């Protein structure tokens, strides 16, 4: 996992999770506490509510991402840039200032006026955006979006996030964002949840990852909470997101999110990464399906070639076993690479196997025609393999 330097702020596996606080200068933005139209008041909010609370990055939005509103043109965004630029000039605290936009001309104008980072919410749909960010040497967030500057959308089909993130390439300082939230009519809560389930997969790009999940509907709907009452679900998801590989958390609730991110970071397993004399990157992959998706999307093997053998070791604790279960499992692992270790009491044990070993166990159970074996085979087929 490469480290990105955002105006001196290091972002990556070897560094703490970074908190991106939000300021909006767009009258359409739905979260009123973050919306300002007067630079002095906006600067005070940034100092007191964002930086003093622990924000490492302040992301300033010029337009709302709400799907009910039309996308602003570059000219309309530029008309709002004055308030944003005057705000950061008045801030006394220390943070990296990011401009949220989809247009290269807005990004360049902002960088000339003191901004130090770009948050591209249209994922380089503007092909000149990566050139501008490279020219100015700045970090850039790249959100998975359709290749259309006039669309307010995010990718609905999770498998298509890969293509969206790779459109028009990367810069040396790109931070990827798989995109959460109802940016378009096509995006559903279920698709956001699947994206979150598969968050680890996007580490395969070897680049830091930004997530914006604060008070999002796919979390609120689980606990049946309104936006105003959704802080707890956001914090729970923040810890999980960091553990799954997120490096930057974009939020309106800075102090609380910082604490949740630090908890997630503390309990994140160490991941091996080295670049000399060869690059070694430990992947967060524990199933054949996730391995196949990784290889296919990274074009490391032809997409038509399936993984036949692998070394993905999985460990299962099995409880409430009876004598027949123990006997059947002990026989089923014979001749495979798997190990079944029953407890001395006989009612539970550990099963340690690669996916190939699990497949062999399933085949052995299937070959046995006994009623108990058939039941155990069903469990393996539906819940383990």
C-alpha cells in the first residue's frame, strides 16, 4: 500500500486514519450545520468545529450531491469559489484544505487560491483533472462515478466500481473512494451495503482509500434512525471501515468520528507491505470469489480462467457436534489437505482448510449416502463452501 503525501500529511497503512471534516458553501446542502455563506462565520466553524475537534483535512463543497438538484456547471461552481477561498484565508488552525469539484478548471482555480488537495466527486470524468492534479503535485480523491460530468450519480452495480475507479487512470497521489450514498435514483441501500461488505477488495489498487459514510441511509435504515439520530450507527461503521482498509473518513461529526476511527485502527490486523527488492502486499482475501474478483479486475490472469487451486486458509469453529458428525468429518478430511481437530468432549472442534480442502471435504460427504452425511453435506455446500 503506497503512502500519499497530502501537503505534508501522510496517508496510508503506516499512518493513523485521517479525518476529513466538511464545510459546504452550497445553499442546497441538506446538512444545515455545515452550510455557510459568509467567510468569517465559515472560518470560525472550521476552526472550532472541525480543526479543534481533530480534522486533518477540511473538504469544502461548492454544490450539493443531492440527486434532486441539477449538477452545477463549472462557471456556477467558480462563482461560489470566492467564499471558499476567503474562508480558508481566514482560518487560524492547521489543516489540509481540499476542494470538492468535478471540473479541472475549478480545481486549478482553487489550487491557485490556497487549496492543497482535490476531491473529485466525478472520478476523472473530466480527463484534464489528473493532469491538473499532477501539475500541481496535489493529492486527489477519486470517487467512483459514471463517465459523465453532467450526472450526479455514483455507481450502482458494485462490480462496475472497478471500471469507474480506473477511468482516465491515476495520479501518483490518487486516493480512491468507492462511493456511498444515494447519489442517483438507481443507487439502492442494498448496493451500498454490498459495497461496504466488499470494502477490503478495493485495497487491491494499492492506494489509500477514502470513505464517506457519515449518517448515510444504508446505515440509518438498519437501526431505523433519522439523520439527526444516526451518530451511533455512523461511529460503529467507521470503526469497521478502518479495520477493512479505509484511510480517510469524511464526516460532519469530527470529534466522535476521530475516536471511532482510532478504535478501528487499534484493532486492525497488521498487513505486510514491502517494496524492496520486490513488492510484497498482503491482500485482505479469504474466499475464492474475492480472489477471483481481485485477479480479474487487476487483469493478473485472463478473466475466463478460474482459480483451480489456492492457499486461502480458513478456520472454522464447529459446535454442537454429535458422535456421527465427528466420525463423518474425521473420515471426510482423510486424503485432503484439511485438518479436523475435535475437542476431547466431542461436541465441538476446529476445522482448518484451504478452499481446495473444503471442496474435497464436500465431495467426500456427498459420496456418502447416509442421512446424517447428506445433512452435513448441505451445511458445507450452503454455509461453508
